[in-house]
C-alpha cells in the first residue's frame, strides 16, 4: 500500500504541475493579445534575448558547421567520389533543419531561461510581485508578456543568423582545409537549399523561443523558499526548456517531413 500511495502522490503532483502550467500558459497568451502592452519593456527584452545572445549563438553555429563539414567529408570519402557535392548538401540541410534551431534554442535556454527564472524568482521571494499587484500593475503584463513576445520574435532571427554563420563555417573548412572549389561549393549549397528547410527551422525557432520564455517565467513566478527556491527555479527552467525543445523538435519535424 505504501508503494501505491507513493505512485499516487507522484501522479497527483505531476497532474497538479501540468494544471498550473496550463493555466499559466493560457493566462499569458490571453494577456499577449489584449492591451495594454509595454513597448519599452518588449524592446528591452528583445535586445537582451537577441543582441546579447549573438556571440554565444554565433560561436556555436560556426564551429558546428566546421565540424559538420569535416565529419561529413570523412564519412563520404569512404563510399563516394563526389563528396564535394555531398558535404555541401549535408551542411546546408543539417543546419537549416535541425542544428541551427536546436543548438540556438539550447544556448538561449541556458542563458536567457536561467536569467528570467532568477530575476522573476527573486522578485517573487522578495514580494516585489505582490507590490506590483498592490500598485494596480498586472504582473503578467509587466513581467511575463514582454519576455514571451520578445522570445518568440527574436529566436527566429537568431536562428537565421546562426544558419548563415554555420554555412560559412562549413564553407571555410571545405575550401581552405579540404581543398574544395569555392564557386562549386557555393553553387551546390544554393542549388540544394529549399525554402521548406529554412521555413521549418524558423518555425521551430519561434516555438522554442516561446517555450524558453514561458518556462523561465513560469519557474520564476512560482518559486518559493528564498535563495534556495530561486536556485531550484533556475535549474528547473533550464532543464524543462531543454527537454521541451528536444520534444517539440521531433513533433515539428514529423509535421513538416513525416510521411
């Protein structure tokens, strides 16, 4: 009976957590489409999420493209003589469909998701959120909505930049290390690239940006227990965002390319 009670407590806790998350998501989305909004706060979050995340996303993208080109050439050289064409194709498809949005999402989740959870969690445990309510300021409008809008809008732009930088990294390795013809490499990349590949990656990025902002705000908003609770909220935000990014990556890929 104790074992069954333990299972019941786990199931009830999970259902309660999912219910709170669903209500939080619905409330946040309803406030995103209803005035008033705070353009200055949205702009500040867009700069923080987009501009200040460029260095880490750019470094991740360029080295991913370089490694992808090198490993692709090593693998294709064993089986095919036309590895020059194959490497360009693999780099452009892998980056635009999968590696660009997923790696950018994980990097931003580690940087921005943790920051959002820590900031809002600190405001929660120091009763600043209660003070906003006392001053007739809706905490969702002031804290949650700007972050969700900024995350959803800026991550596709980051992924677009990451795709360009990653393809450039693959080009550098292919031309200057593997000895490929630069004009032929660029032509192969351009000929093989399809609009659906880029669009699917940008759709993933928008969903990932929403997930990162939502989980960061949710974890911080419901944190409790002082500094220890803020630390736990930060960890939960990053872990849950990363898991949901990988989960929705498969779901969106199945919707776009599943048979």
